[in-house]
C-alpha cells in the first residue's frame, strides 16, 4: 500500500514503513541467513543445493508478497483481514515443504522446521483470532512428529531435541511475527475510529446548525406570516394599525436576518427573558389570551440562571410559541416559570390544539429534547383533547454541556 494512502498526520505512514522492515524484511533476512547458510554448505549434494536454492527463492518472494499484502489491509473491528493470494500461499507452502524435507533427510533437526514455521505464522495472519489460535496450536502439536520419528528410527540419541525444538520454533516464530501485525491492526482501527469521530463531529455540527436555523426561521416566518395576514385584513378598516403591523413585520424581518447571520457566525444566544417578552407581544397580536405566571419575577429569576440554561429555556419558549401559532386555533395560553429545588421549570400550555398536532411529528421538540437531556434536564409534552402542554426543566445553576 503506498504511503500516500495513509494519513501522514497520524504517523501511520512511518509506522507502516517500520512494520514492513520489522516483519517482511526480518522474515526474508532470517530465511536467507539460516537456510542460505545451509545451502552453501560444501558437503551438500549439488542437486540438493540447486533444489534448495530454488525453493528458498520462492518462499522468500512469497513471504514478502503475502506479508506486504497483509500490511496493506486495515481490518475492521471483526478482525477479518481478508483472504490471502491463493497462488502465493500455495507456492510458499510447497517451497516450505521442500525446505523441510531436504534438511530432515540429511538429519538436520534444527533447520527443517524454519521454513514451515514461517509459512504457518504467515497463514495465521490472514485468519480470524479463533481460527488463528487453532492453526498455531495444531502446528505446535504436530511439529515434534517428523523430527522425532526420524530420530527414533535412526536411534541417534537426539530424540528430545528433534521433537521439542521444532515445536518451540513454531511457537516463537508465530509470537514474533504476529506481535507487530497485531500492533499494526490496532493502529489501523484506531485511525479508522479517529476518522469516524471526525465525521460524526461534522454531522453533529450540521445538526446543531439546522436546529438553530429551524428555531430562528420557523418562529420569525410564522410571526411575519401572521402579522402580514393581520395587516392585510386591517388595510381597509384601520390603515393606521395596518401600517403599524407592517412596521412590526419589517422589524421582525430585520431581527430574522440578524439572528441568521449570528447563527452562521456561531455566537447567537437566545434568552428566556427575551422570549417571554416576545411571546407576550406575539400571542396578543394573534388575539390569544396569554397569561404569564413567573415565580420569581422574570426580571430577577431568569437573570440568576446559568447562561446555557437561559439559552435552552429560551429556545423551548420560542418553539412552544411557534407551535401555538402554527398548530392550534388557541384562544388561551398559559406560561408558568418557576425555580424550585435547584431546577428551573418552564410550562407552556394552550387550548385549541389540533387533533393530531404536527408539532409532535416535527423535528423542533425532538431536537430540543436531546439538547436538554444532554444538559441534565428534561423536555416532555402532552396532548390531551384540545390542550397541548410542553414542560421543560433544567438545572438552574450549572452550565449545560
């Protein structure tokens, strides 16, 4: 895998280069060092030397290709790195058999297991953990048999060495080969988790922006539409009041533009004080009898709240007011705000609610529910007959997360 395909900012490119030299490079060097030294032995027959050299070249190339291919894979959490190239695996296995049979035929009990141990470890790197353990355990258990049988038949007195050394060599080779690859897989999964975390952060920010934009535009546009309709009805019977309503529409449009710019710049803050005052004017303009119960009074009660708490309760007040205007034929509305037991509680209710209010199916209340829950609070709503009640509670003196 080219280094350019790895995020250099995480250091994975350098780590991969190190792992390549530590795993495929070391494997090739060990094969060439031990098996190559045996092939160069002057006492070895020429035919065995030629066959061994060819088998060594095949296994070295196959090992490097298989391990390089393995390093190019970044397995997911299920630790399934994929299938190895079958041709390379078969060629490497055949070469390992040749490099095992030749030394064993010449009674070299210490060398014959080197090439097979390498191929067992390389094959294990492509297997999931449970099958990998089975392969290595089976190879360790079978490794004593070839050398032990040959030594037993010859009666050379090396039975213990011929049986135990190959088993230890297989276990040691698997340990040293799989360790760096395990570290590489772990680094790859951590890098993938970092990438997914960055993507989720971007998506969360988009959702936050969409929620804020919904809070602003939904409320302002609903009030603008209401006042424009009222001005149109008053144009003939009360031109002065119609002009006043249109001036209010102009002010609301300016406020909407200002708030939208503030959202884009990331510093917009809604407060409960402003939204309660705004709700009073807007509901009165819609001929809705709005009764405010503020304990303590808004002038002292809301300003004592944490900034984030005032902001979130302001959003709830704005959303509730918008829903009264958009999804009901309300004649009466009640706003109850009080601080008790360390919690600020806001309750907004109205009559004339639709039988199936769209506010429940929309995104506004659901989004605010998640935001209040993240801040240690709660947002609930209830639809009972023609009444719709929204209740929000938040810690009064702690900053929301």
